[in-house]
C-alpha cells in the first residue's frame, strides 16, 4: 500500500469515528475517533460483504465505516449499561 493509501485510510477512520460520535452523542479525541473508525471499517466492511452491498471510493468507505462505528459504539454502550 502506498503512503497516500495509508493516509486516506487514516483520514477515513478519523472522519468515520468523529461522525459516529456526533450521531450517537458520544465524545472522542483524535485517537479515539481513529480507533473507533478503523474498527468500524472492519465491522462495516464485513457486514456490507455479507449483505452484498458494494461501496466505492472515499464516500462509500466513509459511509460503511461510519455505520460500522455506530454499531460498535452501540455495542460498547449496551455493555457499559449492563455492567453498571
């Protein structure tokens, strides 16, 4: 992977994590958004593949990553509520 691909992946991860936090009402710093976004891209890509949904380019990757990040934050939220 070229440097530009890595930078694009990091930017999509940060943006997806930030969008997910904005949608769910949570807060996260730069590293938190990056981590949530990158993990969300794995979850979102896996689910899109299972459902047969194609996504292309930066916009498609950002949407799929954001959906995955929202799912991840929902799972974390449910786990935190259950453990309290």
